[in-house]
C-alpha cells in the first residue's frame, strides 16, 4: 500500500511540475505577444490556473518529503508522552482540515460544472476545469495527511524519513 501511495504522491508532483511548465509557457507567450505585436486571449488567466493547480497538486509530495514547516522546536521541549499526544492531535487536526479543504474544493468544482460557470475574462473558460486541479490536489493532500495520521498512530515519527530521501531544509 505504501508503494501505491508513493506513486500517487509522485504522480501528483509530476503533474504539478507540468503545470509549472504551463505557467512558464503562458508567461513567455504573453511576453512574446507584446514584443511581436500579437495577442493570445487568456494567457494571464491560464498562467494563474496553471499556478494554482501546481500549488495544490504539490501539497502531498511536499508533506511526505518533510518540506512543510513543522514546529519541532516547540514539540522537542516536551517529554515523550506529551510529544506523542501533540503529534497525534496535530495530525488528526491536519487530516480533518485537509478533509474539509478537499470537500469544499470538490464541491466548488461540482457547482461550477452544474451552473456552467465560466470565467469573466475574454477566454470564457468553464471554471470547473481549472478548479479540478485544485480539487484533485486537495484530495491527494487529504490522503497524504490520513497516511501521516495512521503512521503517527502506529508509533512512527514523521520527522524520520527514508535513508535515501534528501535532507530536510525547513527545520
């Protein structure tokens, strides 16, 4: 199961990287259009859509690599029992909040689809399409948070990672 989840997190990270490239392409297209006197409708909006999708799709991979900010300085001041209780509580709270985020992101995309909501720009993009990247990213993040919560319940310390993983730079 762990291998399947790692593939899911990796696939979401690759999708995020592709959306970052999409952001770059849209910005370069916009710049080239200004320099060469042509206009491609919606490049600013599509750059924003790609950036949002990249940010949300990268959440799970970033969490599993230990790159999210953790308050270890605070947690390390407590004894093992209090430390464990705080770890379980924070992972439970994070999982609940990630679940709410995923629920409302999916609900927003569904409502945009149901109402045939389109962007107000001159590109008239159906809004459920860019919102789908956000909803999928939130769903994968929820899975990663639940995975972390189960891992903490089993007694694993989330700060200890695989030996082949690169070192954490945020702690």
